[in-house]
C-alpha cells in the first residue's frame, strides 16, 4: 500500500475500492484479471491460481461489508476483527521514485488472502484513524453501486467519480426545467 509523493492519493486504498468494484461487477472474476489488478497497484508478485482467485473473491466480500459501513464504531470493529484474524506486520518501504510508506509484510507461508486481508485491514484502519470517520462509501448515483475512497478534506464525497456526480446534477437540472 503506497501513497503518491504529495500524500493526497492513497493508492493502496484505491486498490481496495477497485478490487471491491471488480468483484462486485463480476462475481467470477478470473485469476488473470485479479493478477492484473494487483500488478496495476504494485501488489506483491503472486501467481494466482483459480483457487487463489476464489479465496480472494470471498475475502473481498468482507472488505465490501466494511466499505458499505458508515458507522465508524462498526467499521473499527470489523477492521479489528480482520487484524486479529490476519495480523499485519507493518514495515516501511521505499519504492522507486516514491517516498517512504507503510506496507505490510505477510509471513513467508502466507497466501494471497492473508496478504490481502492483513494489508487492507491495516490500510483501512489507518485511514479511519486519520480521518476520524468512514472516509469511503458507495456511489449515490441511482444507476451506480461502485465503492470509492473519500480523499477530500471538506465535504464528504457522495459519488465514485465526477462523471457520476455530473450525471446526477444534469438529471436534476433537467427535471427542474421540465416542471
């Protein structure tokens, strides 16, 4: 899990949202597609099998339940349960061209599911503690159910992308003009 040099774009958290959306959109997403997603987000060099993909899809369901939670106490409880079951071993890592960032080291015998749940548990826990609220959510656009990470500093985010926000505003404007 890494952040960009400005600290404004928590890439590891965007991985969680993209993973949740990918699994939600395709309940049978392939090992190859999950492998590509991991590689896009600088994840560990796992070679995922069909069995690994199934386990990751099941594990992602736990993450989706956290992303769907708006109550910080319930989110903290769910994150703590993940960290109890899949302890994170944090360490500082410097990837090429990036500042130092906190990552988790999975034990040598850990499988991809252990890595995923320990890493995401730590990332979501740090984000909740930094923000003091569930700084994530599900898009409020009527025809979208994607999850997002709220990186804004002021008003809580309601839409997964500016495109969804614009569609809702345009539809509202057209509805008001049609009256």
